[in-house]
């Protein structure tokens, strides 16, 4: 089964940290990435550009409306993702070890295949 781990964080908090604190966090991330790459569980991963670069698209009554920025007003933002091929318990274990889970949160969501049987 594939799972998407959604990474949330707050850039303002990172900016308030010392370089040593940031290096420690990214060291943890590097260790986890090495482990899941070597095990073959990592399918894909990417970080996202700052949310100020986002555009929210809404269509109501056939009218398209674009809004600059993320869809909600919040300090926390969706910052990146990992796609893993593993069972649910392992996806939760990896999410719990990800440093952002200690400060903000990680969302673990099963990914649907084309049949949609996961619904």
C-alpha cells in the first residue's frame, strides 16, 4: 500500500532557531531519508516553495476565482511530502520519527489506486 506523509511546519519557527538547531533537525531528516531509501520504501518526496507562492483556485457556479497564497490563514503550512510503499503501521512509525511531527504535525494518508477501493 502507498501512503503519503504530509509535512507541516512554520517557517517563522525555523528562522528563530540557531544554525546548530537547524543542522540537528536536518541531520535527523537525512538519517530517516537514508533508511527509507535503502529499504526501498521511499517512492517520492519533495519540499514545497513558500506558501506565498501558492494560488488557490475555486470554481463556484461556473466562475473561476483565484486567490494568491494558501487556502487558509494559518502560521503552519503544508511544506512537503513523502510517498512510501509500506504498511500503515510503518508509515505511522516513520511520520512519528520525522522532526516536524514534534513541532507541528504529520498527516498520514493512504493513496488510492485507480480502482478507488481504498475509499
